RNA sequence: GGAGGGCUCGCAUAGUGGCCGAGUGCGGCGGUCUUGAAAACCGCUUCAGGUUUACCCCUGACGUGGGUUCGAAUCCCACGCCCUCCGCCA
């Protein structure tokens, strides 16, 4: 969400942002509606002032005066009621528009329509040369008895999976590693609720606009969150934080649910794209300062890269283009990890800076040392998301006999074993 | 699911139709005093919208929404949430 005042003062900047992000946003209508709301607000304020004035005169008036005051109050109330109703509907309409206002993207982001325009900005490691024919993760996991897809589908339907035996431990090891790395960096560990009310999803920016991608439990009027970010934003929402408590760093761990309707038929094999997965998410609330949030962006990205280096997984960091980054992002960097079976890098992490776009929706504010209240900046990045990363791990570290070499950083979580 | 109690300024509370956007205590912030600290004393201490360079000023909010009234924290209705007990349950 953008401030209506900002839009009013930066019409062309906003228009341009909508254009490069490929989103439909009517700047002129929004500004006009904003002016209308302002006008109505002034009228309502005046009507209410008059109402008060009449009430105050009432006590000191004689019976005839009181009759007159009653009549004046009645006439004023009718006008006031009409204005109020119009103000409320206009406000609602304005908010609907503002919720679809694009954040202004970073000037360094490649301008383009989508993923194809993303640019690789750095790379770590080189894809391994196998001296045997490597299996893809599905074959490998099934060969070892580490996953059962077919039976899982009996329960959960398409894209379902069940991890078994060593894969269960390996998945937990990945999350434990992520939590430990983040804890060392003073992130507060939070296991967040995954049931989310509509407001929490509006606050994060997933609604309106991405309703199709989110599971909704109609009977209870709740959604299933697609990321711990929802829970973390929800927990911070509508609060004023003491500036001295910033930055707030959270490591949110949760199960994540995604309908994947837009990707029907894509990545249907194995663990690449599933409806339910486990993720440790980095989330930061910091001051409304573009330099500070830029530093945090770099740091969140570095933490994920560090984890991947520790896991000895070749990966690329990508600068996402304006068309790929989404409505609310200022800047987005994906990390794509090498998948031998696909002969390509696939997204395993996504690091985003939202400036105050999200904080404004969710009402995340802080009181500065001078007493002024500001909307905060928020950022998020994946630390570890399984089973996709698990699939990359077993594919990259498989050996000819079907065993999997365990990177040194994971061994402490697996009883010291070097091979599974 | 059943029964009862409750929702007021960070916390605890006062306030049953105008003198209440709201008192008191605690906490927090600033100051006086002090070598420093504590104590004591003084002052400040919710958020949002409009207007404004700023100050000021105006308006709204006592869980939410409606109603009664010239006037509602206070009366009425509906809803939400919290707590306690019973039942069920990981």
C-alpha cells in the first residue's frame, strides 16, 4: 500500500511503477477519489462540530430555544448521516484501490516482463561432474525407502509426499541448522500460527490479488498461510514499537500451504512443487531508512548463501526484474540452487525488501526517539524450505551406491554420520 | 457444546446521561537535588483523520457495529474476543 499523499505528489512515479511491474493501477482515479474523501471528511467534521455546539447550547436554553435546537440538530443529523455514509463507502473504495497500488521498484532492478528478464548477479560452486548416472530425487528416495509418493496421494491427492526414515531426519537437520544459524545472529525463534484470518493476509499483501493461491476454510472463515511471514506480520500488526527495540529479527518456522493453481501441470514430479512444505523464514522489521533496509537485505541474502555454501550446493543469486518481483516489492533477489536431474538452477530462496509497503497495510509502526511515529520497513528471506531443498541436497550429494554424503555442517544433527 | 463473569489511556483501576478524551496508582520519559545512584519533588506520557512551513486549531475513537437522546464510556440491541467451571479432545 502506498500513502495517498505520496501518490498525489508523485503521480508519474507511481504510474511508471505500475507500468514496469505490469500491474493495472489507475492513478488518476485513485487521486480523484482521495480528494473526494478529503472533501467529505471536512464536511463530516464540520457537521459533527455543529452537533456538539448544539448540544452545548441546550442546557442554557429556554423551552422555545430548546425546540429550535432540536430542529436544528435534526436537520444537521440528516445531512451528517448522508455525508457519513458517502464518506464510508468512498473510503472503502479508496482503500480497495490503495491495496492494489504498486511499490516503487529499486532503480537497479532490471526492467522486464517476468522471470526471463532476471539477471544472475553472482554464482557459487560448479555443478558436479558425476562419474555415474545420477538418479533424480524421486528415484533415489524411493530406492532408499526414504519417501512414498503413491501412498501419500491416497490421502492428500496431487503433489503429495510422505518422507520416511532417514529423509525425515535429514529434513529436520536442515531446519535445525537454519534455526541455529539464525539464533547465532540474534534472530528470535518463533513457531507461528498457520491458520490466518483475512486481515493477516491483507496485511502481508497476499490479499487481495493472490486469493487463488491460498487455501481457504470456508466453514471457519480462515486461510492456511503460505509462509511464516503471514504469522509474523500478523503478530506485529497494529502495534507501535519503541524505536529502541528495533531492529526486530525473527526466524519463523512453520508448515506452509499453497494451492499452486497457477502452475497446474508444472513440476508435478516429486518434491519440487508441493502443496504443503516446511520452511524457516527470516523476517526483519527495521527503521524507515532506505540505507538501513538495504543493509538488512544484503545480510539476509548473505545468511541464506552461507547456509547453501555450508550445504555445498552450487547456486546463483538472481536480481529479479520489475515484472517478476510482485506488487509490494522494492527489491527481490532469488537464489536458485542446482538440480542435477533438471540440469538447471531452480528457486530455493527469495529475499525481498518491501520498504514500508507492507508495514503500511499491517499497521506496523515505531515511535522514534523524537516521538514521531513512522511506518517501519519490513524484509523477508527464506532460510531453508523443504522438501525442495532436501531434493537438491540428495541429488547433489548422492553416491554411486545410492547413499548420500552428508555435508559437515549437517553432521552434528545426524549423530555425526558422514554418510546416510 | 452447556453455565457464568468480563472487555476504559503500556499495566492495574475510577467513572451509570452533559463538569470525561477521560481521574488515580504503577510503569516510562525529561528535569531539580546528588560525586554517582536511590529517595523525594516538578513536568510530560494513546492513536487516527483534516488543516498548517511549524505552532495552533477542528474531528473521531472507552472491544466492534447499530439504536435511543439536543447530548452516550455511561441506557438498549447484535456481534466479536477473553476468563472461570462442566463436557469433549491432541
